[in-house]
């Protein structure tokens, strides 16, 4: 559905992103993750034509969106901040979206407003943060676009509203076959709903993995040795030490899982057990640093 080939962008002489290549398939949910400042938002804006890349192409169903602007009606972007619309009323927003997206379904929009008990007769600035997030996702769904790109859609929202938004998005993917590309720091949420995760590091794609692949290629273990932790194990390139408390060491193994576990066993541990692995564990291992901002 959405194909990104060798995208590159610099702003004021600084490289923002480069060598960006990936695809978003039909009826899929793709998560985009990376530490702050790696270029995620600039990349998302490039995908919908707000920013022109210096190199590469973005194709939607084989058509270059930067050369054929009419294809943009099939893609809608929901930014992380909607403050630019604070002075709009709901009616004015609907009128704006109907002008931009010719397939905008006003009936569906107001049905969804009613479903989520959102009042109609207010300026956008009068809604709570959670209500605003819902309204702009409802607007995106009502465009009948085939691909929706979301930048931090649940940031700062309470648990109830988050659950509503995520469930609603999953329903739309299932019922209408739309695709979602979601940039988020909330890794626990992406872990529950995403089919594929794209990890960005230093303005490039570090890896693209499915959640099934992650379970096969990564393993989190807890190990205890009688003496010091073996240097031969600690120096392995595919091992990341997540935590050490006394002699209890928690490791994340990336690739060659069976062979690495055999090496751990050869050192005769007092304890070696597998632990539940999370997307955050993979994030820390692949992108570095435990101080990710949430």
C-alpha cells in the first residue's frame, strides 16, 4: 500500500534522516519508534507531502505522492499537536475536511461523535486533551482514507481514553481494511496492537521487525553464577546486560539464541531462566540507553 524508497532529508545543512526504506501493507498496523530527535516527525510529514524529501520517493499503491498530489486524499496525517485548530468549531472543521478530502463522510463523523458522547457545539480549545485526540482521529477515519498516519496519538491521555482510542483503531483496521502507521513512545501500547515495528536510530532505520520475529530472535533471561559473571559471556556482541543486582544478571540475547544459551549453560550457572520479553527491552537493546522518555 505505502512504499518508501531511499528517503533522505536535510534542513539547514543538518541531516534529519537518510536511507529510509520500508513498506506499510494493507490492513496492517505499523509502529515507528526511536529516541527523541531521530527524525520521526519530520519523516511522517514527508510521507504525506507536508515536507518534500531531498531524495527518494513515497509511493501509495504505486503512485508517487509528491508528483501526483491528488493521491493524498487516500492518506491522512494526525499530528501530535492540533493547537492550530483551536479557534475552529466542529462545523468549521467538518467544512475544512470536506474541502480537502472529497470522500469525507459527514454522517459517519457525527455518528462517531455521538458514539463517544462528544459534544458538538464547542470551539476546539474548549475540549479536553483526550476529547481533542478522539475528535481528530474521528475526523481521519471519516475521510475514508486507506492509510492513516498518527504521531503520538495517545500522549498524555488517561487510561480510559487510551483504551477507547486503541480499540476504535483496531476495529477500523479489522472492519475496513485500513492501514495505520503510528509513531509513539508508548511501547507497551504498540506491543499490543502493532504487526510490525520500525526502529529508527541516528536518522536511519536500525531494523524492521514483526512481533513474531522479535519472539524468535530475542530472548530475555535471568542468570546467576557462583562467582563473578563470566567475561567470555559479557563480551559477546549479541548480549545486552539489562540489569545487575548482586549476582543476579538480566540479559537480552539478540540472535543466535540457542547457541548463546548453550554458552551460558557451559559456565554452570546456579540459575538460568527465561523471562517475559517486552518491546521496551528490544528498544533498549537496539537503540541504546535506559533513559528513554515516555
